[in-house]
């Protein structure tokens, strides 16, 4: 079913770089002072890769994600998606935030329609997708509920479904489940992995949980602070589909220890 | 694919309403006040010219309600109030929209807004009479002046209260400026706008009455003035009670409208 509703729009070869970041710098101006938040970022993300941007607060991982999504403008350097320089938000990119930001005056169905409305898309056609998307995120039959009738976890599921409404090639997720309790969060992480694996979408996830990053990602970009820079670009080599059994492996422990070492956590 | 099961699918249940003892005590207090009032008046502890008893006042109220002249005067006051309210609300909302969408205008006008807000609007009544005479216009302008700010300030605050996350979301979904306004800013501001409207509707009535006090040949304010001069205090009290009931009804109407339109703030 995932393949049907979320199939890729074009068949780009899997080895081709989809997101290309070269010599990227970002400085913010605050109270007349310039503050460098990202220094010399160089990255290539392939189509279908699951990438985590991991690092402590202030390492610029969220800023990097917003730059990729065209929500803020870079200082110097280049960000390209499918060989197009990113200047503004584009429709092949779907964003998801830590807060569900559902509109309280709209039902679940109307919230899901919103991205289609804003993109002046075909609403009647989009409505046919709603049922499938709701069952994909495990909330079948909730079309006519209002957001404030749903729990935090359910709201985040709706938020995920809304991001998938336009069937974007790339999902940019800014700590999407960060505000939820650990059980709900784990649950949603597995939902997300499932969707990502089966749809072949490129996922860039911002997180500050080392275990979450190791469990979910094909690659982890470990970032440091002052200014934000890349410490290491790690490949995480586990078979898919991933299960929590990998937590018990030697390799998992080694990845965890290595990242903790990089970030200077523990003793 | 199989549906993903969720562990957090509980639905929030609204709490059942309980009739509280406070309501009963409020009612008892009301009865006590009425009895005390009647006693004070009936046994001439307070002179009946100053404080006619509730029974007398209620009698006068029905007398007034049966008189045709009452309704023509009420109509004038209601017209002034509602016209002032409608015009004042439209002005304030439109001006708030303009001011918020042009940031420079907001910065330039802000000091003036703060100063004008501080002016006791009632003190302007004599000026309005000088400008517009003793007709309806002066009263409507008075009502507009007094009910402008609550809605204006609330609309500005409401439009500015759109949170950054929602703005980012709309931006990420490539929303047009028009959609951003119609589908995000305006609905976000609606609860604030209604809070302003609720306050300003009763303010508009105050404006109309004060305007009539300055000089009028029709209206409830004029009637109060006249009866006051004739020392028919029972009728003055009766009119004040009727005005209060009208103000309450207007308020309840706006509140009903608020609940209908801004339904989503209800069960939070």
C-alpha cells in the first residue's frame, strides 16, 4: 500500500546525489553582532537515504535543515536539490516540526487538505488519499475529529500524514517526536522507518538522541558547536528492515560509544 | 501494509458539569440585597426620594414598558448604540489589519495610539456636541470613539499572536500571502477580535447614553435626565435596570456568536 500512495515521482538512479551542499556558511546577526552558526558544511545525500543530523543544542542542525528546506537563506556556499539551487521552499520537500502545528479550527481531514489547498492542487483527488494516509499512520476513521480531541502522539501522526499528503520526495524532520513521551516516540519512530523504507523517500532527521539516530539512520552526520560544523559523517551498517534486536549487537554498542566519544559525552 | 498500531489512542473526555453551591449562594445574596433594600425604603430608614424600594421600582418598570414613548426613545438609543458599535468595529478591525500588514505604519502610529487610548473618551462628549450638534451624529460618534480601542488593540494583538511554527509551516507549504492571512492569521486573531467586540458593545451603549446626557430630544439617556430633574427617582432606577438588561442581552448575543464562530477555543 505504501508503494501505491507514496511512490516516487521520478526514477532517479539511487547512486546519484539528490541533495548537494558545498562550502555552506551561515551567520546570524543578533544585536548588531555577527554570529557564525554553520562553518564549511559539505554533504551529499543520495535518494532514498535515511540521514540523521545529530549533535548538542546550538550545533546548527536545525538551521541546516531549514536551509535545505529553503525556509531561511544561506550566507555563502551552495545547496542544490536535484541540481537546482535552493532559494525558496519547494513542493518536492516536505517539512515536519517538533510541534504538530495543526490548525485547531480544522478537522483532521481539513488539516490534511491544507497543503493541497495552499499549492492550488486538485482537492477532490487529494481527498481520495486521506483514508489511505490515515491508515498508514494508524489513525483510520479519525477524519472528522478536531485536533484538540486528539492526544499529542496522535496529533504528531496527523502532522506526519499532512507532510505526506503532497507526496514529497524528501522529508525534512526537525525533531518531529521530540515533545512526546519515550514510548509514543519509539512507536512513531518505527512507523516513520517503515514509511521511509517502503516509499524510498529521502529522509533528513534532526535529533539529539544518539540511540534514535543509530537505530534509524543509514548515515549520521555528527555535528559540533561553536560554530556548528561536521565532526564526522558516519555510515551505519545494519540490515533493513531494522528491528530493535540490533540494540543487543556488538556493532550497535560500538557505534554508540564512538558517537559518545566524538561528542564528549560520559567519562 | 498493515496499519501501525498506536498505544496512545485515548480520546480526551470533557469533564461533566456540576451545579455548584456557589450559584446557590449568589442567588441567596441577591434575595438578601433585595430584602434589605425594600426594608430600608419601606421603613423610611433612607428617604424614598433617594432610594425608592424595589417593589416601587419594578412597578415603574412595568409602567414604562407599557408606555409607547418608552419604545420610541429606546429605539433611538439602540440605533445609536448599534450604529456606533458597527462603525467602530469596522473601523477598528480594518485599521488594525492595515497597521499590522504595514510594519512601518505600526511603528509610526504606535505612540499616537497609546496616547489616544489614554484619553478619557467620555471627556470628548462636549466637543462632539460642538462639532456635530444635538442630533444622532454626535451620539454615534461618541459610541464609535469609546468602542474603538478594545477591538482595535485586540485585533492587533491577535494578528501578532500567530506563532512562528505555524508561519514556518505555511512557508514550507509554499503558501501565498493571501492564504497566509485568510487561512492562518485571521482565524488565529478571531478569538481576540471577539474578546474586543464583547467589551466594546457595552462601551458603545455607554457612549450613546453619555452623548444623550449632553443634550438630546430622544433616547433613554434623555429620559433618565428628565426623570432625574422631576425627582421621579423610581423611574430613573427602572430605566437603569432596563438598560442593564439590554446591555446583558447584547453581551449574551455576542457571546453566542463568539461560541458559534470561534468554536475551537471551547473544549480546550
